[in-house]
């Protein structure tokens, strides 16, 4: 992941107050983690919520427009999550990351990342922050039609979690939220915090992020698996997917997962 992309994503003070990103902490018990991840593989939400982010994590498409020509887009289908940084003028993904639970993480172009979850987690943290706004503003979830107009919303200092990434919001925050368009399952919201603005497009309808016929060839394939050490001290890695090196399309990957 190039330094300019990293710089644009780790500066969490761009919105939602000052924060810092770190690895996972032990604030959640193992039972709480198991309960939450039985509902959502990627988004955590907050402890005590009936669903991650009060149901706002169950989007099909979440688009986040920040200042500048680039925007972030997240889409979900069948448990998979596709995260992209898109250049507005071209509509092309500058960085595309696909998480397929049980199989691994895939990046395009191949030189945009290494086989670490950092790149997709940095994209996802922005999505989680946006969902935290919505969960605080509309705690009953996205299945309602909200009145158009502005409202003041406040939230506490907290942790924002996506996969294993954590952003610590150090201070309570307040923001102005304006509903631009609203139908059950389809919302457009503008959020203003100080002089900063972002636009959120939230759509429930699921869509396949990467077609099953798409080739794996142009992707950096980062298979998940288990690393072990023999009595002789030699290490080995076994992918969760059988014969991963022989697979050529995403459809073959999904077939191995029974999808």
C-alpha cells in the first residue's frame, strides 16, 4: 500500500474526532466475540447493541465521500466484503481489497499491498466510523424512513473496530447530521463535524462484489490457513482451501466453501 494512501486513511482526525489505530485489545470477552461474529464477520459495532451498529452494518453498498477526488466504497454479499478506494474521475479502483471468510484476502492491483490485512482494515475502519455515526443518530436501524433535515448528534469516547483493527476515539464527539434522502433500506446523509464534511450513501440491497467468473490471476492472493512447526523445527503453512494453487476463478474458491 503506497504511503499516500496510508496517510489519507490513518489520519482519523479527518472526521469523528482524534483517534489512533492499533491492534486488537482485550475489552471484549471471548464469549462476546463469538456472539458478535456469529452475526457479522467484519464489522463489530459497539458492545451492548442488538446487532452490530444497530443493524447499519448489514448494508449491500456503503459509499463514503470525503474531501478530494477519491472516495471509499464498501460492498457486501454472502459474507464477503469488497473495499475500494476509487478515483472519482475514472471510476476505477485505486486499491481493491476483497475479504472472503474461510478463504483469504485478495488485493488488486497486485503491488497495492502485501499479504497483511492492514490495507483492507484501514478502508474498513472508515466504514465502521461512518456506521457509528448512523447507529448513534438512528438507533432503530435502517428499516425506517427518516424525516429530511438536520439534527445534532453526540457520541461518547469509544473504540471503533473492523476485523482486527481498532481506532480509539479519545474524546466525546458531536456532529450535525442532515438526511438528504431516505427510504427504508436506502439513505443519503451528510455529516458535518466542525469544518469537515462527508457524504454517506447507504443501500441495503446485496450485490456480488467480484463475479464468480473473474480470474484470480490479476489479484494478489493471500490465503488464510494454519502455520505449524514440525518436531525438527521446520515450519509449514496449510491453506484452509484445498489445493489453493490449482484454483483459477473466484467461482472455484466459493465452490470450495460450499457457496
